[in-house]
């Protein structure tokens, strides 16, 4: 390119930049204003868009909800590793009657196996060593491992017919959290932050809490990309709250830095970043400004929400003794309720330790004890505060476990491999029918025989409860419009109120 041509193009760029910079606050100012919170519009009963005055946090991309929302927020209790539905929810007495017999090929029907059991000479059927009883108005079968869950079964919508294509942990968890088995897509919470924004200007729309179970303490790892923003702006990534002196990394100021000094620093930094945006036009620069501002506000809001000393004794008793131990599942459930009270839109809990290929009876007994009381307490606590009607609570993992033993089967011990063909999850809260069981598996607990629910169906239904049509919340990237449910997903209408 000639020197004259370069100078002409440079002049044109400078003229455009000057024009945009002098128009109101410039593109950068407009973009920052949208990130830091303008009014969010919703449709009234006549379909008219009206502003929501009490929304003070960053707005979402949607100009209005696609239909009336049943819930405002989601608390997702993700049980990482694949809880065994056969020990917890899906009662199959036939497996005990035929214990030790080989899984009939007519039942397996060519289902692929993992490398951990594909080399076994036989696949001996094994039922649960734990008893089951019927609870609630509809006589729902619940394992003796879950006594607290059993008491609140009339609040739950139990789905026994979940299925997925993924057979290994990483792609299976990634599929549930992002809608794709391949990494790189935005997570559920990021999609909601992008679409709906936040209702609290002092806390992120998407928060993450981690806990480690005692069933298999050194089980499958979790990766930060599971709560990543993918190709969305980094403003929408999940913020992990840790059980440590500094709940959020890099949030606190160094010694000697006052609030006034920090405010001046951020104002000057925002001005420099805005100048950079004028030059390069990278929207991530605006996300960076918004994140600095959010971090500044979180310096006060995060310690307030993490400090649970003001909770009364009956609340700690409800959630269990572990609720006083930071970083446990029980403590995180209590924090989830506090975050929900602050209108955090998507609260993701990950609890590891369910990957029990061997020594399952002893391991799952410990694991169930970790989560049973606190999960039930969270639902009960939300209900007593009048929050369950506009909160959706989800409990479940990435897949289920096989009906045959992995490794040697003895009178007191066995393991179970991964099983994507059928497994169980439950939901509670606004918009879902309480006290029902949806879907059914065969007598062997191996195949779905009624009302199958795919991962994308689950995701579509969750978005629907939040007022979002899953086919309309999209983001154009590399020439294609992406969405959480990819090109699939249908509503599970029969579980909706």
C-alpha cells in the first residue's frame, strides 16, 4: 500500500473517531452505560414493554421477556461425578432378585461402555444394599440414604428419565453447563447474565460455590471454564466465592490504599480505557471497565453476604452442623440462600465426590449424608421466607450409574460405571409441579420407557421458567447464531404449573 493511501485511511479513521468521540459521550460512554445499568424493559399483561424501576444492576441484551417468567433466580446444586440413581431415587427390586445374573443383551441393546468396564467378561446385575420407602401424598419411593429429602418429597418434581449422549465426565459436565460437549461455549449462568442482566448492582449476576464430598474426596476435578463466558463478553463469566479469608481473589485493596484513592484511580483508569476503546473498538475494554466498577462495589457487598454470624441458631440447626464449616456443601447452601436474598440471578453450587466406581455402598452413604439435610433445608428455608415461589432449585449430576457391578461383586461391596442412558434429577420451586415423579425406566433401571428428557429439554425448560424462549436467546459468533440449547430442546410441559 502506498504512503499516500495509508495517510488517507489514517485520516478517515481519525475523522470517524473524532465524530464518535464528540457525539454525546461517544460510543464508549454509551456502551459503558448499557453495561452499568439502564432500565430493563418487561412486557405487561397486554404485551406492552414497561420499564422495571427496581432493577439497579447491569442490564441484559433482551429488551423484554419473551413470556411471563415464573421464577427470578436459579440455585443449581450440581452433584459432580454422577450420583447413582439406583441407590437414591429409582427403586428397582428386580435387581436384588436377580443379583449376580448377567445383564441381558436384549436390555443393553448395544449401549456403548466406558473403557473401565468394556473389558469385563460379565456384567453382573446388582441392586441397592439400602432400603427404600414410600413418602408423600403420592407414595414416592425414596432411599433410606436421604431421610431429609424424603420428608420434603411433596415439594419436589423428580425426573427419573433424564438422558445424555456423553459417557465421560468432562464432556458430560460441559454438556450440562454449556449445551455442548466441546469446551468454549458460554455456561448457563453466563447466558442468563447476557440475556437478563442483574437485579443487584453490587453483586454479579452469576456466582459459583465449590465443595468437596467425603464419598470420594479425590474424585473428578472441576475446571473454571465450566462457569466461563465462552465467546460472550467477560463481564458475564461466573464469579467464584471461596471459603477463605479473601472470598473473591484480587478484590481487596493493598494496605495504605483508601476508598477515595481507589475511586480516583478507577475514574482515571476508566478514562484511559475509554480512550483505548475509541482507538481499537474492542468491546472487551468496556467489559473491563464494568468489572472494575463491580469489584469496587463488591468490596463491601461480598463480606456482608459471606458473614453468616448473624444467622439464628435454628437456621444452623436446619442446615446441619456442617453449615458452620466454611466450604462445606451445607455452608454453601446457606450462602446460596443469602445470595438469593440479594437477587443474584444464577447461583451455581458444585459438589464433587459422586464418581464411585468401587466401594460404592460405603462411599455413597458418606456422600448422601453430606448433601441430604442441607438440600432439604435450602428448599424449606426458601419456602418459609416466601422465596420458593420465584426461585428454581435444581439437584442432579451429569449422568447416572450402571445397573451392573464394575469390578468384583461381593455380598457387601460393588461399584457402578457411568450410565448416560437414564438417570434422575429433581427440581423444586416456582413453575414446576410439586410432589410428582416424571418419567419411568424399565425394571432393570437401564432404559427409559416413558417420557424421556434430554439435557437440551431440561435447559429449554429452565430458560422458559425465567421468561426466555430458548430459541430466541442467541449470540452471533464466527458467522453462526449460537444458543444454549444448540439446535435442539423442547419444553417439558407436563411438569410445568
